[in-house]
């Protein structure tokens, strides 16, 4: 039975082979470098605000702040639909 690391190594090797067959190496390298920079910035940001749990709380508060009106309207609409469903079920 092979380790997970061995399976991941095989996957990485085949991914590299596929990329070499399908794409120009310079294009792939540029894309990988750009993605690496984005992930580095993202990881630095997450680390800077204190890690995973705090990051989820931060992003959650940002999303709620941006979409609070839509969230409230959706909750009210869902409640109205549930009330209608329950009322028609009793008829």
C-alpha cells in the first residue's frame, strides 16, 4: 500500500506531463508564478488577521455588511413562503 504522498507525487508528475503536452512551457510557468503570488498574498493576509477562524469571521462580517439588505429580504421571503405553505397544508 502506497502512502498518500506517493499518490500525490504521481499526480504531480502526470499534471506536469499534461501541461508540457498541451501548453507552451513559458505560458504555464507564467501562470503558475502569477498564481503563486496570489496565494502568497492571500496567505499573508490570512496570517496577518490571525488565521483561519478569524479570517472566516472577518469575511463573514464583510459579506453580511455588503449584503445585509438582501439577506434580510431573503429571510422574510422564506418565512412568508413557509407560512403560505403551512396555511395551505391545513386547508
